[in-house]
């Protein structure tokens, strides 16, 4: 089963604009990660934020984590056409098996 | 490129048949996880192997089984295929341990399985 929901399900913006995606989850986590997937192929790891962190940056990416609300957001600044993809949040389990539980994904379309 | 390879790229099977998918992990990684991704959905965890032992399993029936070899490559076997098994199967490698260090995972390009 999916860990939670991502919002919005689809997002269409113009190049240069910022894109914000939100993720909610249900259980306690070790970490939360964001992945990108192009055209139904393999996933590419973008950023990992641990449960004791609140904000993290990587290039044009900014991730926030609010464990009290069980939610996270991914901000992509100054978007480019190449950012067009599906974006998934995934939570890392606190148990003995390091499995990832994925959300339902946000499809981002960046137009010129 | 993550260094994780999967074969085959595409596969078409008939209901009731058996299939074996293969994954070579990134150099130095001792843990392989398998995920099933149905169309329009997020990946779902099938199971994980650490140093040739199963180290956690998701909500999948026993007809989904796996192996990990001494070189840390892995196989996913599915018996008695059903139409709902049609999906993209992804493997991911990572450096882990029994304590379950949930770090980032490196995904292969996937195998697209179609069951008719």
C-alpha cells in the first residue's frame, strides 16, 4: 500500500517559475526522500532529509519536513523544461528492513 | 547513470507462466531491493536482500521470490503469473546493514513485464 498522498497529482508551469509539491505520510519515519522518474523508467534520487532535520537544500531543490504534521514539501526553483518528470516522495522505514514506501507521485510539466 | 543494470528491458509472458528478472547492483553495494510499479502508481516494496538473505518483505504473495548471489546481484522470480502482475519492476541497490540504515537507493532502469 502507498504510504500517503502527494499533492497536487499534476502540475503544469512555465519555464522559470517555481514548482512546489507536497507529500503526506502516515507512520513514523527514519528519513524522507524525493525521487524523479522520467517516462516510466528508473528513479533518480534527488535528496534525503532525516527525521531530525527540518530543511535541506541541494542546488535548485529545497525540501522541508514537518514530522508533527507528517508532511514534506519539495520546491524546485527556476524550473526548466528538463525538469518535466514525475516526482515521488518516499519514506524510509524505522524498522529493521530499510525499505522505502512511496507516495502516489506528482506529474510535473514545464513548458517553454 | 546509477550503475545498476536490469535485464531484460521488456518481457511479454502468458498468464500462468513463470518469469525471472535480473539485477546487477552498483559496485560496493551489498543490499538489493525490488519494487513493483503499476501504471500511474508509485513503486511498491516487494522484498529486500542483504548479504544473500531476505531482509524484509512487503505485502506480496509467496509466488514472488528472490535470490541474491555472492557478488550481490539478484533475481526476482514470479510463478503462476497473473494479469495484475503486469508492471514495471525496479531493483535498487544500497549500502545497508541488519540495523536497516535507510539511506538513498540507486535504481536500475526497470523491466517492463506484460502478462497476457
